[in-house]
C-alpha cells in the first residue's frame, strides 16, 4: 500500500542529501538555479531553507517547502494566502498519488505505453525557455502543470516518462521530485535532451508564425527531416491561424518560422 503525501516525512528523509551548490540567497534565483543545472545534466541540490519573504513560519511548517514554492510562484508579486497554499498542497498530493501508481507499474518500453509523451516534450523545452533563458518562473511552472493536466502520471506511464515528469517538477517541487528520483535510481537527472531521447521519433522543435513568438511543438523527427513543411502543416493551431493562405517554412537560428507567401509588388504606371 502506498503512503499518503507527507511533506514532513519527505523533508526528514531529505535532510541526508548534501548540498552540491550554494543558495543564491533568493527564492526565485534558487528555482532558476535548480533548472539551469538539473536540466543541463549537472547534479544540483540546493538547501531548501530559503523561503519567500513574509511567509508565516507556521504556514511553512504546515504545508512544506514544495507547496510554499508553487503557491508563491502562482501568487506572483502578492503574498500567497492560505487557500492558495492549500490548493498547491492538494495538487502535490495528487502528483504524489499518481506518481506512486506510475512508479509501481512503469515499464522500460515507451512504445508499449498508451501514455502520450508529446505534452511533456513540448513543456520541457518551453519551460526551459521561460525559466533558464528569460528568468520567468511562473510561465515555466504553468507549462509543466498544463502538461500534467493533458497527460498525468499513472500506471500507463513508462519509466522514461516518469523520469521526465519528475525532472521537470524538480525546480518547483524539489523535495517530492527528488524523493521519487532517488527511489527509482534516477538521481541525478540527465539533460532534457537525454530525457527526450527514449521518445524518438517524437521530437520537440521550436516554431513561430511570421510575426509571432516562439512555441515548441512535437513532430515526427524522421518525417520532419525530409518534409518539414508537411509536418508543420499537421499542427492544429498553425493550420487554424493560416487558413487557406499559402506559406513557406524558413529555418532560422532559433527555430523554424512560418512565413506567408506574398504576391510580388508592381510599380504602378503614371
């Protein structure tokens, strides 16, 4: 029988984990540092005693670091209230419950799984863009939580899938995520690129509309190598945005940009 989520027990178990890096003295900076190091394949464990300012000690003691971290990022510039802390705790309880089921049933073959890895592959690289490149923690957390909503952990998730999920949760819920990674022998975590390899030929690529921002989408890598335009044409939101207008795909340094074909301009005769 699996244990219920108990952040205090997890924190006690975590007391034996020796820090490999120093805290930067800022709660937000620590979230980013965990992502920078863990998602690039470097072992990173920071002390989890740097809390957001003004959080009442009794609330921290009741809900634990992970819930305080998630609630504080969700609250933005405001102080997280008790309902927000309770909501974060309930979500972590769900993550714990479903992760227990996933860990117990995980297989080593992603192809034998009915679980859809695509939301997590796109979330992985979108979260890295938000948090590592732009230092925006909440959009990164939102990308991870969106992936969870679309494809939560459970008995159908292969071992590679649970490793990916826990690794993406690590910056935001470090105690819970590392507890599962330790239990399955997956600590320290590899880079995001290594975590994504078992799901090939599915691959995340960065795409933008002509005047839009960059987004990560999941394509078939084999088909994308030979017919990138056909693969991109199968992405629903791109098809909806373009309608029947002709377009071309242009490779840029940051990714692939969808550009509309325009008729050549002519000089009017006077």
